[in-house]
C-alpha cells in the first residue's frame, strides 16, 4: 500500500466495529485520520489504540452526535477552519433501533443518524473534498437497500414503526443519495460510491436493543465476518488507485454490483434529495 502522508481521511463512527477497523487501516498509510465519534471515552480509547498499533501520531478525535444537526454543523465548521481539504470522507456511522424514538430535531433516529446527518455533513464539507486532488466520498450502506422503501407519506414511520423497516429505508436512502450526488458532481474530480460491508458481527444489532432481535443478533454474531473483513471494501474504495475516477457505484466484496432496482429511479432520488435539504435546513 502506498504511503499517503499528505492525505486527510475523515470517518464517522470510528470508535468501534467496522469504523474502528477502517480507521486503523487508514492510519497504517501514514495519512492524517480524523475520528468523528459520539462517545468521547470510547473515542479516546480507540484513538490511543490506533496510534499504538500503527505508530501514526496523526490521529485526532472530534466529538459529533449524528442525532443532532447542531452538533453536525458545529463539527463541520471546525473541520473547515482547521483543514484546507479532505481527501476521503467516509460516512460510516449507523444505528439500529427496535424501539421508536424521535431526535431533538424531530426525526426518527435511524433516518437522521443513518441518512440525514450524513447528507448534511457531506454537503457542508463538499468544497473541502473538491479541494483534494482525488477527493472521494464513501457512504456505507448495506444489503438492506434491496428491501428498502422511502415512505414519503410517513418518513418517521410513526404510524407503524418497525426497526428493520426503518433501517432498510435509511440504507436505501444512502444509495439514492450516493447516486444523486455522483450525478451532481459529474463535472468535478470528486467520486462518490457506496457499499455493503458484509454481515459483520458488530454491536449494531444489540447495543441499543434489549429485545428478542438483540438476542438473536448477539447469538448469531459468531457466524458473521469480523470487523477487519467488514472494513475491506471501504478501505478499497478509500485507497485503491484502480478505482480512481470510478463514481456512482455500489460495491460488495470490493466489486461493483447492482443495487436495488428502485435506487436507480431518478425521480425518487430527486424527491429524497429535495426533502433531505428541507429537513436539514440547507
């Protein structure tokens, strides 16, 4: 792997699971790695471990809560003040909840954490990604996009909430956002891609849930791939020279793959973009 001391990598949800494994892989290239995490204690622990394992002192922690648009805006403003470019932006953080709740901004937690806040962060930092020679935006989705639907009549799913339904909606939104942003940036050097990391035995399935689905996930995690394997496709999209210039694609196991049929619906993508802009206040 080539040395990239001058590169700046930014990754959300970097204190555990796939995000931490991705951050570790990025730090091994000797580039600067910015960890955006909600939990300061866990973030500091992850940072210290990454520095110890890689010897890369250019690993920095920033606290950001994706359940708060104010927090996202404040963090983006800090990034823009401190750095003149971002080479790779990885929207990795995601949540899964079996119980319904709204954020303080008034949106269903999964829709805001998994889609809206990543949408906001990306657009706020877009000029900094454009300033890089080979700017890359990577949105971590999942195979849940295949069974997802965007419920415009009830995006918060307040009438009939189901955690898996909400998760699939957010993961389809990741892919729709990726493709629409790639189209809008077609005349720039920036590439935008999305991926399925694999079924990884992370805490996402049980950390925030105490019901039967959490137990099933906890028991089944032994049959899932590990964090390092789950980070492989993200690292490929972030670092590989062979995909330089490749944009608007969905990847699985480091190979381009067709995503859900509805993810190619231009009108659906435009409608989601417009309502996302409205919701985040852009």
